[in-house]
């Protein structure tokens, strides 16, 4: 059989393109996307306008700012101190973790029972 065992192809209209076969579900319509974008942009713009940094130069009554921080003090306070605090908390969690101790103890008792 010379090619007789092949299944025949579906004949398509020669003037039309083949369908892509891709289906989209849960599509977002343009109206909701525009509404969400406008809301996000409006909220951001209002927050920027409300927090005007130019007013920070004006002193209020009773305002008593302290001396400024040096670069070393700023890095120590906002970089080194959080890292040290994280390391201390992680170390305490690892040292005081009791789940590993119970698993090792349970494993030993199971091995001891198996040997006996």
C-alpha cells in the first residue's frame, strides 16, 4: 500500500487562516483594568502631593530637633543593628529548637528496639 493507510486530512477553506487553538480564560476586560490603573495612579499621586517635603523645612512651635547622626552612627543604627538582631534571634531559635532533639531521641529508641 503506497500511502493508503494514512488518515485523510481535514480540508480547510483555502482563503482562511487556520485557527490557533489557544483559548484564554479568566480574561480581564479593559474597563476593569483601566479602573484599577486609574485608582492606583490617583492614590499614588495624592500621597505624593499630601507629603510635601518643602513643609519639612518650616519649624513648628515646640519643635526641638536633636543633633544629627554621623554616617557611622546611621549605618550602625539602620544596617548593623538589624543584622545583629536577626542573627541573635536565629541563633536562639536554633539553640532552643526541641524538635530535632525529640527526633534523634525517637530514632535511637527505635534503633535500640530493633537491635533487641
